[in-house]
C-alpha cells in the first residue's frame, strides 16, 4: 500500500487513464478519484493514449452493461498488456471474481475501497494473480462526496448514495448499499466549491435523491431551499426522483424558484398497476399521473423525462397495451426506455411469466418511437420562443450546443465567447440531428468578450 512520501514520489510523472460506464453518479465518482490521482502527481491522459494505470469504473444495471464492462476491460488489456489495470464500480462490487478471472486485471475494488484506490497501486507492478479487495454490501456505510466538472459548464454533484427500496428487478441496493448522504451544510459547501471552480449549472445526482436526509435526519426539500442560496450557480437541475418522493411541496418550491429549472426526470418503470406491484414500486400510476398534472399546472413549459422498462416479468400483452395507452396520454416530453434484463439475485426471478427477448425488444421499440414523437412535439411547441441557453464550450465542427432551462437542446454556429455563458436565443427549427437551430438575440454582447 502507498502511504509514505517515498511511495508518492515514485508515482510523480506517472500517467493514468479513466474509463467510466453507466450513470452520472459513476461519472462524478470517477472525476473525484481522478482529482485524487492528480494530487498524487499523476498526469491524466485519454483512454486511447498509453498510460501506466487504467481505472475502469463499471456499471451493472443490465446484462448488457456487464458485457460492455468485460469488453472494455479486455480491450484495455489487449492494447496495453504492460499497464496496471484496476476495476471499480457496481459490477466490481457484484461480481468481483468474474472480473479477476479476466487475465491481465490487477486490482478489483469493492464499494468500500474504491475511494482508497491510491493505497493499492503500490509500485504499479503487475503480478500474476491480481488483487481482490471485495466487501460485503452491508458494510458499505460511508458517504463520499463527489462531483464531475466536465467542461466546467455543468457539474454533476453527488448528494446521495445507495437505496433501501429493493425494487424486485434492481441490483443497485446490492451494489451500492443503504441510502446515505452528507449533511445539508456539507452538501452546500460542495456546491460552493463547484461555484468557485466556475460551473454555472449543478445537476443533483444520486441513486434515490428524494431519499436525501435518511442518514442525517434532514429532508430533500430543506436541501434544495439551502442550495438556492449558493452564489455563482445560476441553475440547478434535479435528476431522477422517485414519484412517491417528488412531493407537492417540492414541485411548489421549484415552481417559484429562481434557480431550480422546470425540468423533471421521473422513473415510472411500468405503466400498469399490476406490473408496478410486481416490481414492488411504492406508488400506483394514478399517483404518477397526479404528479405530472401538478407539475404541468404550475409549470406548463416543464420538460418531463420518464424511465420505463419494457417486457418485465409478468407483463402480459394486455398489460403492455394498457401501459402504452396510459403513457401516450401523459403530457410528458421524453421516455428513457430499457428492455427488461434478468439480474442474478433479484426477486423478480421468482415471477414465473417471462416475456421472450424478441417481444421485449418489440415493446421497447414501440416506446422508443413514442418517445421520439413526444420529444419532437415538445420541441415544436416551443419554436419561435425566446429562451435563455447555457452554452457548452465545445467546438463540434463549427457548431456548439447548449440547453434551455426546460432542456431543449439548442445548436448554433460556434462562437468562442459563448462557452459557459448564458445567452438569449430565438428557437428556429428542428434540424436533422433532432436539435433546435436558434439565433442569438443579443449577438453583439458576445462579440468582444475575452476568451474563457
Ligand atoms: S428505487 Fe428501486 S430501481 Fe431505483 S435504485 Fe432503488 S431499488 Fe433500484
């Protein structure tokens, strides 16, 4: 283990590359681990470049995700046989031995140890067998603050980890442990740090963020009230929040907030009450519809993204058709569709009726088409409006992108003075890529700004 100054000196000038699979939470954690490598003297390089150590942060949300992780690990080892390869994340917690069996993997760390990775990298020597530091998920109790800065425009701030819900199809509680969080005071300090680094937008991220406060006797509502006061942050977005936890008080607060934007992401998962029950979700579809109605009554322009799983165990054709009709009638803006995937160790496997894989794909495709229709209709509704956009600094072949408060993806010709700036645009038309072309309203204001 590395703890001595001598050990740290040995790592000066070494290179590290990171690869992240899965959710925004993983991205925020990789960023935080990346900053600790920097403090040790490592230089971060791209995944495609030669590095002394590769850290792969994995996801295990579906079988497909596990497969992608194995492919990524093997690819790294094949192209860099002499590099030190460390694997962390949900797949590493759930199936550590499976990963260690891949020849060339040096280190597999469970959920407790991933933030201590620097202690295990020793002299970066590859040994034949690799090192496994697993942990029982019951012992995962610490909360590690994390945030990812990306291109400085938007920051994913981790406010909560773990979940106590144990929905029957989900492995996350087994991979990330019980629900926990930092105090409101410490979370606000993190947000202030992010503001000081120059980000203008924070996206609140976690596994079950509405559950914030479980371990500190506080509430999510109190947290967002305090975050609203953080200077320097112009926008906050609430990422995925369970419908039963998205209370009317939270919606009321967002509706009058100057910083929390009119964008919601709510996991429905099934549009039939029978399947919701089989999933052991904590609401029925009537409650879900009420939440949407409440949002739309106060914030008619709000963007509402909805997660849905197609072809879950026990979902008959009739259930699917009923769910499709229900979702079609909801005034939502986009669906995030996942075909159901069996996960080892989950209660859902006890449900006898299984939907054939091809049928799951067909149902997922139908939802996907519905989602495209809904997104287009949402964009269409807002054409010609004058809205504020936060632009990202990235130059994509002469184009740049940004989002309105209500999550419309806007495209304009690249202007180096606009990166990480809020600017008013008029929405013009939907282009081939599905983005909205727009015209800057106050173009002159951005002609002479210093390059940031
Ligand atoms: S709420 Fe359900 S689906 Fe979401 S992480 Fe918890 S157990 Fe998984």
